[in-house]
């Protein structure tokens, strides 16, 4: 609960130690980190990775991220704003720290949903890349939904047939066309009032879709200023855009480079919702769901209850995780 006279806000982005914060009153202000909060960035090498002797201490220190809810203070002299407190997070989309660091970096905090957007054509969709995006969301325990845009290029029936596996699994799938307005109204409803991460390959129409949904908002997803990625106190390339009717959408064009950090190969099956009811039925407790006899997942694939193509993605991603674990 907000105390009388207290100002709270949401971090939209930041460069060089100055952060843009959207207050509850709808004003966007520049704010600097208070000295005691800045100390949480100590113990780093020049490349941003953590010194070994500071890993444990830094792991327990909260670092500011896009999407964080914060408490603001304003100085009497000059009216400068400062971030006095980072409020508790309800979720986070994280990646492994760069430069070989053993910590994590938060791409966005307090995310309600990850929305993965592909085009029905031009560019042709790659389901294995879609599977990777969905695993990242599942690994961070964030609900996900899918947008298939440009359905006018192939027809809605053909688009639905191609992505029916995801709808059967339980992912909400939206079929949209900016030119005709198809699917826009229902999509606007799921964006309003929520904090969403919108991601997907370039060229699928993210900017056009958002500007069709929210005319006049001038949301330019994918057009992040170079200055955002300069300096030592950057936001990992994310920007949070306020929506006209409430809610926010985060621009994170590098989501596929986040990788499935911290995910053990044995836990990958839990990131495939259609596998989860089956894994406990396998003959072996340590079943990898790849070659073992008595594997309930493989039996479901043979019975065509589980998509063979999705299983191929699982196998490739598991091999990738095993290699990463070996190198790590």
C-alpha cells in the first residue's frame, strides 16, 4: 500500500545510471540510483562479470531492472528524483550474466506474460525457434501466448493447421492481420492492464501490429536507440512502453540470445507442457525421453498424442543444454 506522500513507479529503461521511471500518476521522470543501491553493482570486473569472491554476496543483492516497481524520493533542492527502494518482484525474465559470470542478469521484472510473435509467411516461420522462445518462458515460470501475424498471405485456415500443435497443448494462439484488422480486438484485451514481453524474429510486423492496436501511441518495438546499450549501467537492451489504456509492453529483441540459463537438462521436459503429465509414467525415473524403452513420452508420440516435431525440438534443445553444462 502506498503511504501518503510516497511516490511509486515502474522502471521503463535506463542509460549510464539514469533511469526513466513512469510514476503512478502517469508522469515519466529521470531518476538516479541512491548511493546505497549503487553499491549492489560493486564487485564486478570491467567486462561486467563478477569476481569470484563476490559471487555469493552479489547473488543476494537485488539489482535494478526494467519492469521493477520502485519507490522514488525527490530532493528539495532542484527537484531531482532518486530511486530509494526496489520493491519485491513477482516474476522475472533472466539470463546468465555475460563474460562468464556466475550470476544472472534480469531482462525484465514483474512480467505477466511472454508473447511470441511469428509471421505466417514473409518471413517463413521456424517452429523450432518458437519452441525455444516458449521454453525460455516456461523456464522462467511466466505464462506464454503466441501471435501468428500476416495470415492474409496464407489464409487463416492454413495458418491454424500449421500451428494447431500449440493450441492443442494449451497455448493461446492469436491469428492476426494488420491490413484487415483480423484478431486485433481480442489481442488488445489481453495486452491492456498487463505487463507483457513481446518478442519474435525481425520482419514479423511487431511495430505495425502494436501501432494498429494502439493508434497514436507510436510504439516502435525493435527500434531501440543505440544509446540504450552504451555505458556500464545498461538495461540489457530492454525498454518498457506504457500502453494508452494501462499496462506495458517490453521490447526485448535479443530474447533468443538469452538462452535457457540455469536450466538442467533433466528439467527440460517440464518446460514442454504436453510432456508433464507423462514423465511420471516412464519406466525409469531418470528417463531422458529420447531412446529409453517404456518411455511414456515416446509411446504418446507413437500414438500421435504428442507432436513428433515438438519432440524433435526437445531433443535438439536437450543436446544444447548438455553441451552448455559440459562447458560450464
